[in-house]
C-alpha cells in the first residue's frame, strides 16, 4: 500500500502512553469531559465500547499514571493510524454529503498504550482497538498491530488500515443512528438475539472499512499493490469469532458470536471494497444474517 496523497495533520488526535495524556491536536481531554457531561445532561447513555474483536474486557481497576509521550510520526504505526484516520474523514465527509446531504463531524482519535479511561469505562491493551459512542472517540491500541502480525498472522499495511477503518465505521453508524437502535434493543432481547444484532453492526463496520479502501483508492489517496487486499482479508479472517473461539477453547458456540465468523467478516469487507456502494451495506436487512 502506497500513500499518494497522505494527510499527516493531527487535528483531533491525541496520544496517551502509560495512562498519561497529552494533546497533540486541537481537541483534548477537556473536550471528552464536556462530551460526557453533555451526554449525561441529554440523558444519553454513554454506551458500551464497540471493539474490533470479541475479547474487549473493560478493566476498571487500572489507574492512570503520567507516562512518556510519543509524538505522532515517531513510529510508523502512529503515522499510518493518523493517515488512515484523516483519509476516513475525507472519504466519509464525501459519502455523507453526496448520499445524505448531511454534514460530517469527525470523531477524535486516541492512540494509546497500556490503559485508557473513556466515557465507556476503563480499558487496557487487552481490549484491542475500539470506538466509544459515548465520547465519539476512536481508541487505537498501538500494541495491537504487533499482535495482528504475530498472533493473528496478518501483517501488512492494509491489514492495519482495515482495523482503523473498522472503528471509524462504528463512528459512521453512531452518526447515522444504527448504534442507538442496537443499544435500545439491548434490554428487550435475549442475549442470543442481541448478539445477532451485534454481529450485524460489526459486519457493517467491516463493510464500511472495505468502502473506505474503495474510495481511498479511487480518490488516489492510496495506491493498492499486489497482496494488499489479501492482507486485509487475512486480518478479517483471523479475527472471526469462530476462529478465535476454536483457538481459545477448541469449540465454537455461534449464539455467543458478536462480530461474525471469519467467512462473514471477509465477505463484508470485500463487498464494501468491490462494490463501492454504500447502499449494499445494509447488514440489518440481509437475509443471510437472519
Ligand atoms: Zn467493531
């Protein structure tokens, strides 16, 4: 994957390492507090985090300590993360304007190592990357990229970009109201039925990640090379619930799936990438998912 037209600006970006926080962009921690307060005033529940994989375990016991701050650009993964974040903002700004006549508001991006506090509760690196609808922030654990290439055997730039674009996809779902609808159903559904709804939300985020790759390539922000799509599909397949469960326990329980099988995650990412058609990503009304 080559960057033809990278945007390295850090507006809306912050880095937290070892639990400490420092602003590198224009918006920082105070903004987050304001968002939480506003969401509480409006009676909105700062909802549970939407993770990339099914092992997101909020860890409330970790305390934040002041840590070393890494500047954006200091390592390749943070540069890549900022570039994908910026290009997602560009692509989705265009899709929302053209499709819905809607103005786009970007999420904030937090790159963290160790533990992090969010409106959705505390999280550690074990949570993996996630999006918190309550504070509209995308949290990217930079350590996960190493896990992606080693534990999940999915190396490659586009594999990493897929993870970030998936979380940005959850932000789009939040802007368009899908997240609220799924959250509202939580109380009145059985756990198995709710999990099914969660799978649809997650697969749609995979579709949106594919859609980002399509437009980023079309708009000549990135240039994809031989093996890139395979690398992203490898990542999508590696984080399917069936594969993760089988690896962890030797067996699978489809009722407990919240993100979709490997085959489904590959299918929806690929569909977004090849179609480039927003309207084909309605996982909620797809017969194969009912
Ligand atoms: Zn997700």
